[in-house]
């Protein structure tokens, strides 16, 4: 499991848990142990290497059990759009339902992945912060190249706005206006906007989950 930096694991910053079984003791880093429970962590900046690790975990969990839900815990300031889309498309591609949980913050591509979770399974904890905005990018080179890059950013913005509209149920014109600049939302505001379905301060008990269903 490689959601944390490899250097963190080597340096002992990632806790190790030890389990007893009839075969003896087995040790896991905490993220690998939680992966066995079908929990995937999206933490830190979204970039290509991190996206590869997340998509690999999703594909592995699908191969283990294509009918059992996966939960993705998100604490991210956002990052590279194409890397986020790689995670997003894998979430939609695999057969298990992927629930999303915001812990801390889900900004930029982090909020996009949060909203892309299975309807009814998108959650934020009480003090989470969600931020949406339009994609940004820097352009260099000849004038023709800058024009090409500008068109690509506009195309990407339209694509993301369309998906946000789909996931929130809000008109694309409203999405475009909301995302014109950084828009910060508390957890309850994100629920009202349609980015998530529930705000939790405590994990529901099985009885409460059945009652909600």
C-alpha cells in the first residue's frame, strides 16, 4: 500500500499493526491493513504517481470482490486535473460502488472526486471544508502554442462543469457562476449544494443505517 510516501514508511512514520492468527503473527502498515477493509485513502496533492496508486488499489479491490462496496477517504488540496480524472474514471469504470468521505478538506480535484462518489454514499465529517473552482494553468511558448493551451483549458473547464452539474443536480450555468472563483463550503453547505449526501459527526450504527435505508 503506497498512499503515504515511501520515505515515510521507511522512516517509521506510518504505524505498523500486528495481527495474530493461527498461522502466527503478521504485520501490516496501517494503510495496507485498512485496504483489506476496502478503505482507500486519497491524501495530499493529486498527481500522476498518486493517481496510479489509487487506481491500482481500486482495480485490486474489484478483482477481490466486484460486488462489495469500497470507501474512499479524501483529505486533499487538489492538484493535476488529468490525474484526478484518471481516478474519477476508474471509480466509474469498476463494478463495486465507491463511497466517498471527506476528512479535513476536499478542494479543487479533491472536491470533484468527493462529488463523484456513489449517490447516497457521499459523506463529509462535521468540520470538513470543501472548495470548488475552475481549472487553472500556465502557458508558455509561441503565441500559437499559448492559444492551443488556452483552448484546452476552456475545454477542460466545460467538461468538469458538466460533470459537477451531473453530480450536484444543478444547472450548468449555476455551476459556472459558482466556480468562477474559489468557493469554500462548510460541510452542511456542501450538502445543500449537492456535492455530498450526508454530514456525520459520528459513524452511524447498523440500526441507524437500516432505518435510513
